[in-house]
């Protein structure tokens, strides 16, 4: 998938587009079918083209009047793709202005185009370096260096090198660890959307890849694997990046909470002399506990801890000890992986431990398939908690001694006050 689309309306703009493309070889030129026949791709509806490019996560350079480009992209501003770069370039190449996506490299692209065309890059935002985008750092053109920049691109054996040398553009060699949240696109942050749309390869547990499959570009290669192949997935992601690929290593929820981030660093630590040049970024996601808390009120409003009940990676004795200590410390407790088809008894044991330290009516929240089809969320007393109420798609939040239920109109909310009663303080 091309990372940049150069859109023009006529043959005059096509000449400018070819100069930009010479410096940015990955870019494709889109030309209006009735106005320029020499473009890489022809289109006959500008608005439709803009929507397609936005949905594919492609940056846009429009060679036209600013008002034309603004009218075309205005309906898309409130959609999830609005962070991608959109730059307008005058048809004579004298001025280029970033309209959207300055946090995604629009300023940097505009500066590069300004140098290539011998024009002015009208930067209106802050001068971030955008190192995470892989874009090269170029100086802002100012009156002090303007004439030398024009001479540099216009000719001379010593000064004409830039025009014939492709500018650096995001190439790969990168692993983006992406937390895709509990399932809803509305809970994906823009940085995650960008990483997913710009990746050459997706790597992840099949369930999580399927959750966001509708966001995958046709050109993106998908590498799905079984749930228990975390180390293999991390190694594959690093190996692909090692060959220059841009890899999205995908986890549900937040990638750093029982996700692939820790596994990736485990692989790196075991191979200290390899993968030193691979670029790594970690993109947070909304965790299941955050989604459950938001749907029910503020149960995590005070101190809390998170415990997985899975015995695959640690023994039950360790889990039971942590539950005991958390209960004695009066933490709100979040349980991940509470029960599976072959593992049902741990949740019942956890309830027995909790009832030594918590009252039977302590609020317990059970959230199932949150933000996805089949979502169910309910609040029950601790005494009624049992393994038949949960599976691997369930998140459980057990309140502290201070967690309470409050009613507001027809709604019931669960919250934990931010401060303890005076008698409970030092």
C-alpha cells in the first residue's frame, strides 16, 4: 500500500506531482480522468477518492486550490482517520500548507516538498521531529536560508543533488505493539488505527486479528497463531521487522497488561545481540477492566490490583497467596482469565479466600464480551459468585470494604470513594 497519494486535477498539477514523486518514489499519483491522462491512477469523483484514501490510512498531497481540498475532506474530519497527513500544494508549486495530521508528519512532508519544488512550506504548527514516523529531519525554510535552498534544488554540480536523490520515507524495520481494546473501534486510539493501517504485516492470536479484520488493508499479510504461542509470535514479529517490514503485533485490551509487550522483551533479553536495529513502539489500548469500570461507574476509584487466575504460567499457590494478601490489604481486586472449559475450580477457591476478609454483600462486577456482540454486564454480591458465571471472555471486579452502590434515576452505579472514612486513616 502506498503511504502517500498525490492528487491532481489537471496536467499542470501533474507536472508538479511528478517532481514530488521523483523524491518520494513510494507515492502514487491520482489524476482526474477528464483532466490528466498520465497519472498512475485515474479517478472521476474527488469526494469518493478522499474517503477511500482516508479509510486506507494514506496521506494526501492535493495539488489544487486549498478550498477544493478543504471541501473534499471536510465531511471526513470527525471520522477516525482525521489524524493522517493532508497537505495542499499550489498548482505552481510555490507554496505547500499542511491542513491535517501535523502529529503524523504533515509538517515534515510539507517541508520536504517545499525543498523539492523550490517553494515555501507554510508551517503553522509546532516543530515536532516526528521520529516515530521514521521521517527524516529537515530544517524549516526561513528567509535566512531560503535563497540557498532554492539554489540547492535548482542546479549546479554541487547543489543539485537533492532533486535527484529520493527523500527518506517510512520504510519499515519496525514492530508496533498494538492494544486493540476490548473490541469496539470507538475505543481504539488514533495511534493504533495508524499502526494497523500502515503495517505491512499483522501478527497475533487469531481471535484478536479477527476482531479488527475489517480494518486490514488487502495488501497487509496476516500471520495468525494459537493462543499459547506468545513466544513464537514475538519472534516472528521481530524476524519480519528485521527484513524491513512494518509489523503490527496485536493484543486484545492493552498490549502491556497480560499482553504481548512483556513477551517481546523476554525474547529480546534472551537474544541480547540480535534485533538491536529494530524500531519498537508500544501503543496502549483500553483494557477490559477499564471498559467494565466505565460501564458500571467508578469501581476502580481507589487502590486496586489485578490478578490472573490462569495457572498456565504460574502455580495456584502463588495466585492464592496474592489473593489473600490483596484481600487483607483491602484492595479492589480485578480478576482476569477467571475460568475456562478445562479450568473451573480456581474462581470458587478465590471466592472462599475473599469471604474470609470481605462481607458477603460486597459488590462484584462481571463483564462478558464487553463492547462486542453478546455483551453482558451485571453486579452481584460476593456470596453469589461462582465459576459457572464466568469464562475466558469475562472480567471480574471485586469491591473493597468501601465499594458501594448508588442509584441515580433508573440507573445503578458502583463506585469506590477516593478517600476512606476518618476513622480508617492514620
